């Protein structure tokens, strides 16, 4: 079975309140050398045959990510990253 991983992140210009909350909490844990935090999500797609990056890109673009406010990256698990 072939696994394709899709990482979805808010675009840099979009406010990330969840990431900001984590960044604001870090000093209370004694962490003072982090300037910002961005939070995203990871989706794993298992194909029955060979991994189909074009199909995965279509799934991500139409269903998994909102292209207006999010970017996504697709890769075959264990391979180097491919930017979408």
C-alpha cells in the first residue's frame, strides 16, 4: 500500500489564532526563543496501488484545503517534499 501525506497550513498572511495562543503560552513554560508558531494539519491517503500524486493533489485542492486561505504540500511518505 502506498501512502501520500498532505500537509495543510494557513497561508502566511492569514492570522493563526491557535498558533498565536501557543506562542503566547511558551514563555510560561520558560521558552523565550520562539518568535512565532503556525499550526496546520496532516492528512494521510493510502492508495491501493502506486501513489497517484495528481489524484492526491486534486483531492487536496477540492476537499482537504481551502485554497483561498490555505496552502498544501504533498509527498509520498518517506520521500522528499513536493510543494503544491
